[in-house]
C-alpha cells in the first residue's frame, strides 16, 4: 500500500505518557503524514509531538474529542490526501491495522471504513465486560439515530476517502464523545459506501 497518500489524525488530551511511543510506532510502519491535535492539554503532549517532527495543531481550550477530530480532519484536507485515518493517542490501536481500514477504500471502492474491536471473538475478550455492554447500547442508539447498524460505533480507528471526508466535515457538529455516533449517522445521510473490518485491541 502506498502510504504517502495516507494522513493520520490523532486527537490527544494530556497524553504525554503515550503520545511519543504512539508516534514512533506509526513512523516505524512507514507513516510520515501525521497530524496531532493537542486538545488543550495541561501537560507536555504538544512538546513531545513536535519533537517527533509531526504536524501539531493546538487548541488553547479543551473542546473535546469531536472538536479535536474536526480540527484534524480539516487540517488533513488541506493536503488533499487519498485517505484520512483517525487513530487514538493512547496506544490501543496497532499501526498495522491502518492498512485494514485503508485498503477497502483504495482497492474495493468503499468511502468509509471503521475498525471494529468486536467482530473477532478473541479480541472481544480484551475489552472489559462493562465497556462491551456500553458499546452495544451505543451501537443500538446510533442505529436509532439514523445511522448504519455497526458492531463498534465507538471505535477510534476510521478511514475516510478524501471526498467522503469533505462531505462529512461540513455537517459535523459534535464536540464531545458523541462524535463517534454522529460519524455513523453522517455516513448514512450522505449515502457513503461503508464497511467494518476486524482490528486488534491492545
């Protein structure tokens, strides 16, 4: 897979303990186009990210996950990438799984892909039972809100084609954690070709 056309957006809030390691692991896999959105952190998240020579956007005040993702996607769109991938800062995703969410867009004509931590029974065991129940409930609520039915609507690992990201970012309103569900609703609203793929949980 050509990684030059992939831009990775990482929302980060007080992640000084993990952000450096997360960025180094991504670079080891050959990803050079990385955007970290420091969402008003009170620690050294920005400083550590800058030392890793990635693009850093910084909110003066904490806006929440949705606000950070919105800023990161808008920034990525300026570079006209083939794929935009959202990736959590805390190290829970494996960099190798980026190819799993990107390839259906590059090779199969999908517009958006979400990595599901709940499609593989072996991976489900890595998620605490309380979180599993919460996710299933949010999946159902997302469906009732008008989104696609998904196995893991709250996953932070997502891939968008350039055109899909342009359509979604114009409608994105959520600033907080409800953004994960809003993405799924917007996928359906814009009739985007959508797929889930199984990913690992670290």
